[in-house]
């Protein structure tokens, strides 16, 4: 599509030949030597190549954009070819929970269990960070020492850099890169309970909610929408003196789930007790995860969910990329500063300012 002037209208959308078909490139036709090197390393399962590839797709530098897209296109083709006859490829699990849940401790114990069972595990943790500098305030790798040293595990903390909900736009790309590097289980941890959970639910196959034992109105401490999204709930720290409280918590969530509509007719969310410290309930949790996959995968439910997720993330990318281009467009900068000042002084509504900004941008592009 392209914008053209039309009588009675400022612009109309006019179709033009699609060009996306030209990006289907085989490794032999790769333009960038860096892309070729990274792709070959990914296919060989090299951790260094995986780390460099994720850094490339996370880069906001314009010079890295084309290489990142070329690499991702190759990865997409590679993963699709591998999945032919093997259904989903990697299995993706999103994890969240309120502060004090012990997410990092759980992930390390769960990850070690999976690698000990013959799986290759990638952990993508979204670090809380400054929206100004993008600097990490909390290093998850320092809290998963044993898993970090495991040759069959890969941990990647990703700074939020001010993105909504703390989930970077490139997390989906990182998942694809991990799959290409041979990691068949991908864990995506969020920074807490908030907007990020809704975004993570749109990029994983199973959404796991971790709940700590405690007193008071625990159910009110977690948004109802987060509980409704959960495919599996695990009450953590179920060891020693915490066991009675954990059992009470589990009973409360089991009761609450009865009044919530399940996400899928093929699966009723389960509530389990786990303890990373005592290493109990971990294998049982994995058995439930496998039961979930066996219930939804044969009927194509997980495949359809991924298809819907890809469409929603298309529009997430559109919004993010449009904002990036607006902020970086040299001819729009003066207009942007003027409109921001007008919004601050309350002489114009944000919605009207948005209309004017987009109108000016597309006029420049036409």
C-alpha cells in the first residue's frame, strides 16, 4: 500500500505490488558477512553467536536494523523447515508472580531439572531498568549461578528500556533465535504482575503464575485478569512451616478458579505446591506441563494460538516502529517539540496532537 492524494480526501491507500517475497533468502544469498557468520553459529548451537544475535536485534542503531531483519528472516525459514513434521519446535513457558515469590530460585531449580532430563533450556528474563539509560538494576544471572554454568542452559537478561510493561519489543525475536540455536524449552520471566504479563501471554504456549505463601487478602494482591490468563498456578516455598499456609493458598485459588472462565475448553487450570529449596513438586509440575501440551497440541490448538499471536505482534511492531520513525524523522522533530509543549501547557489534547503529528508525518512521506 502507498498513500496518494485524492479529491475530497487528504490521502487514500492505493495498493501496489507486494515486495516482501524478495526477502526469502537462502544463506548463500546473504549480503552481510556478519549475518552469515551469526546464522552459521546459531545453527551450530554456539552460545556466543546466540548472545551476539540477540544483541543485534535489540540494537536501536539504524545501521543494525537491516542486518537484524536479514538474520531473523533466515532464522524464521530455518525454524519453519525444522518444525515440518515435528509440530511446535520449542515449547515456550511464561512465568510471573508478585514480589517475594522466588521466581529466580524456582527458575534455577526448574531449569536444572529440565537440563538433567535431556532438554536444552533458554531463560529470557526481563530486567527492571531505567527508561532513561536502559541500565539494569537487577542481574538475574547473579541469582541463578548453577544454571548459568550449565552447558545446556542459556540465560539472557533483557533491559526493558522503558517499553510498556517491561517486555522488550524484541523478546519474540529472541525466542526465535533461541529455538534456532537448539533450545527446545524457552522460559520467559517477567518483572512482576502488571501490563507485561498480558504481553508475555501473547508470546508463549503456557502461562505459569507463581504465588508465595502469605497472610491477608492474597487473592486481591494479584489482578483477576492475570489469574484468568494462567494455565497453571504454582504456590511456591511449600516446605517446612510454610506447608499449611501453602495448602490454604492452593485451596483458595482452586476455589477462585471455579468462578472464572477457562481460557480453553480443552484445559482446566491446575494448582500445585512446589518448593525450589526442597526440590519438591518440580517433576510433578513438569508432568502437568506435558499433560497440557498433550491436551492442546494434537487438536492444533497451540498451533492456532501461535498464529493469532503472530498477527497481534505484527501490530505491536507496527506501533513500535511507527513511534521510532516519528521520533527520528528530521523533518518531524520541530513539529514534535511544538506539539509536546502544547500538550504540556494543556492548549491541545493529546489525541488532537496525535492526529496532527501523524498527518504531518504522512504528508512528508507522500
